[in-house]
C-alpha cells in the first residue's frame, strides 16, 4: 500500500473512535515512528509505496488503536518537556499539565539555588518524567524519587539511563515511609482522582493506565497529600518548598489542608486550560 492509502485506511478503520483529523494524526505519529519521516515528508511522499515489513507494523499498530489502546502505549514512548520517555501499562502517560509543574520548579530552583547544590525528592515516580527531567535541567541537584510500584521504578530507571542522568530510586509507600534525609524541594503528582469522577474519564485511560496511580477513595481524596505534607514538615529544610499537582476540583481543600499544617506562601496556580492544577508552598524557617 502507498502512504496515502494507508492513511485513508486508518481513517476508515478508526472512525468509530476518532474523527478523520484525529485518525490522520495517529497515522502520522505511527508512520513517523516506523518510517522515520517527518510529517512534511509523509505528505510529500503520499504516493510512495511502503515495504511489506513496515506496512505490517503499521497495520499491527492500527489494530491496537482500534482496541482503544493509547497511541503512546502503541509506540512505547511519550514526549515530555522535550525528552522521550518509555511508557507501558505500568506507568501513567506523562501529561502536559505535569510539564507546567516541572517548568515552575525549574524556574524557581534555577533562581533560588543557582549557586549551590540542592536536594530534590519526587514522590510517585511513575515513568520518571518529573525526577529525570528535573535532573536533566538542574544538573547540580541531587534528585531522589520514590514509588510503591516496582514495575514503575523499572521503567523509570530505564528512562534515566536512556536520557543520561543519575537519579536515586526508592521503593517504598509514602503512607508508611520515613527518612532522616532533608530536602530543599519535595514534589509530587500523587493519585488524586476520586472514583466518582471515573464517569468523566476516557475509556483508554480507564482500560490501559494503572489505577494504582490514578484513583483515591471518595471519602479521603487527599490521603496522599496529607501524608506528603506531614513528611515534608520533618524532611524539608527551613524555607524548603513543596510542590503538588492536584485535582482540579479540590484546589481550595488542598490549600486549606496546607494552611492547617502551617505552611506559608501557599500559591494555587491554574494550568493552560484554566483549571486549578498546581500548588507551591514553603516550610517556615
């Protein structure tokens, strides 16, 4: 089949899940991955035949997409903050709003700690997108990261090696974890979606991404935030900062929790979509 014919076939076979433009975008991503061609090159070569091996690979990817599998899982990788991360069913696919959180930390830390080493702890490693990116852009920092999932840490270690940074990995549950180490920055994007919000979520997220990293009970949705805040009270250095990605519906509740624990300079920020999504606060000196 020719490139243009394959694109039309993607549109036809995916019409139950995606509109024509979305299907074409998925085809371009798959083709760029398999054929190594840019989007512009693909357009210019629409009448070029694809060899049988590559055609079969593209058709296999199409079958996965028809099942609702996220394109990042089909490709086995996701882009985050200019880097490429391996992903699979054991880790969340990195989101754009998490990039905004990382940008906030890099901007703050670059200014505040430019002349000395800093210690950063990420809680909830996942793919490693937060700790690996922070280490890549703040090479003077000592970065540690913690996760309860051994499978997630395996993926994150692979990403750290592939991207060429050294990160300290800790297999532990933050609900029971204790340490005597002190950090300048603690950051977390913990599970925060209440089970009652499942009805708002896309099928491919529910079916293919790890529920362990997504959901919390309706009765105690801030369970991880409270545990991390308590940990930060004893493990942040004076004037150290705590950063969270949060549930858009629980911004004020998260702020109130931090106030109750006497954190200072609490700032709630919206993401690019106008949703309450990030919080930064400071431990008093």
